[in-house]
């Protein structure tokens, strides 16, 4: 862990540096996911499995397969239902070899998840990185994005969640207001140069995300779509090494 001063927003949690990169396995099926994991080898230790794979089948078999290879797993299904249903889903998931899981929704939903999480780290979604100010206006959120994210972060912490999913643009405010008490996982990571146009709007690069206060980053397309995915992952790990010494 890197020693911090009062103005340093870098993560204070103690975690192996190579686990700070989470690669999103947003691919068509479990066979493609396994092939990518094998291609990436020891360059990646942590993987996110989401809705696309869930609908393709073989979801929990893939989770077990990853665990058997010593990989950590982040289940990104954004549970959003009546509190009792979310409680039951988190209770069942906590029995599996899963490190992180995402939830959505109001205070009662977050509290229900917080009560059943066990050793599972529950992360509340704040505002998706594919949304901008115009999108929030369309959804009826008549407030500043930063204030919305900060409000949801405070409520998640009060509800017993371990962390939040947040853009790296809002991470500094969260760190300044809530300090190291809440885990920040940041998606929407894009390279500074040769950025492919896609649906991500509120983005930062690797080093900026961590200097802004992220504990972990989630990357998918910039690695999966690279000519050499393993080399791309290794380059990300090298960027992380410029922020954290170990």
C-alpha cells in the first residue's frame, strides 16, 4: 500500500496491485469467456461477469471455473427488486466463490443486501458511466451528477454496503467527503489516445482513475478489442504500477 498524505486521494486499502484491474467478460458465451481468460493468463487476476453471460447460460459453472483457477469474481447483475427478493439473492450468492456483487435501488434494497452479504462485498450503483447530464434530465433527476453520486454513496454506506460503482470523475468528491470508509470501483476507463467511440460518456484513463481515488477499475472493450489483449492488460498493469508501488 502506498503511504498517503492529506491531499493524496489514492486508495488506502491493502490489496495486491495486480488485483486492482478487473476485466469485464462481456462476451457472447462461456466458451468465449474461458478462451479470453486463458489468453490473458497471469496478466489478470480479477474478472467481472455480467448480464450478457448470465443470459447465455453456464453462468455459475463459469464462476466455479474461474475460482478453480485462482481468479477473483465480480458478479455484476445489478440486483433491483423488492427488498426481500434482493435479500434472498444476495444470501444465495454469498455462499458461492464470489468477491463482489452489484445492487441498484433505494435505501430498503441496499439495507436488505447489506444484512445478508456475509463476506461478499456489496457495491451500490450510483450513476452509470454511459449517462451524461442530458440523460439524467430525461430520467427525471433534476440535480448535479456529482451531488447525485455523493448522495447515493452516503446512503450506501449507511445501509451497510461496502462500496459503490462510480465514474472516476466523481471519485475525488467521494474521497474528500467520505474518506477511505467506502470502496470505489470505477468503470468507463478509456485510453488517452486512440479512444474508440462507444456508449461510455463519463470516462477517465487508468492513472487518473486511481489518482482520483478508485480502489479498483473495470475494463472491457479496451482490452478485449485490442490486437493483443494480453499485451493490453499488461500495459494497464504497468500504468497501475506508476501509481502504487506494491
